[in-house]
């Protein structure tokens, strides 16, 4: 079995600052995004979600006992697609994948709560990245930028 390296958003930003900034802009451009998780039988499930940048991490929250929280607790693998907004694809199409790790430290949860999270219980997941992809149309060509931890950004172009 191959072990896939994961890392924080901060490490992504340090290793690929231009790509990370462009992708962060896509995730901050709209509030709602599409999260893919794995059901208990291994089939995919998609859910709407919001994300936030908190310290060195990109995180997401969930209501207690939600199906996406149960999916991530059982198998943390995820894919997250930024909302394309108005459909113009200005700024590109951003996707990340990795492993969600539930934050259980009460102090860390309270520090996140100070950002305006509604009162009451919630799940908080740190999204550790295995890859990030930004796809955009540039000069009538499809430009694909792919980053993985510890590697330079790989750029592909298709007519």
C-alpha cells in the first residue's frame, strides 16, 4: 500500500505561493463549495460545505452527526471543488484533495469559535492536502497547474 504525503495549506503556500494565492481567491470568492467524501460502502457522496482559512490550515465545519462528518470520521479522504461562481470561470477552476483530520482539542475549537461560529457543538476538520489543481482557459488553451507536497508546480497545456 502506498502512503500519500499530506501537508497544510501553509506548506502549500510556501512551496507554490502564486498557485496557492490564486486557489485561495477561488475558495474565498463564494461561500459554498462542493465536498466529496466516501460512504461506508465506498461510493462517493457530495455535500455542500463552507471552508475557512484558520492559521496554517484550510478547515471546514459540520453540524453534529451530519453524514459528511460521519463519512470523514470513518475515512478522511476528500475532494473539494471551489464554487465556480457566476460560471465565467474567471480565476480558474480550483480543486483540492487530501485527508480531513477532525480537530478535537477544546482550545483549538474555541479559538476557531471566536471567528464568529454560531454557539453550540460542531465538528471541525483540518484539511491536509495531497494535491491542488487549478484549471483555466488562457489564450484559447486549457492551462492546468498541479501541485503535490514536496514537488514543484507541474504545468500542462491542452489545445
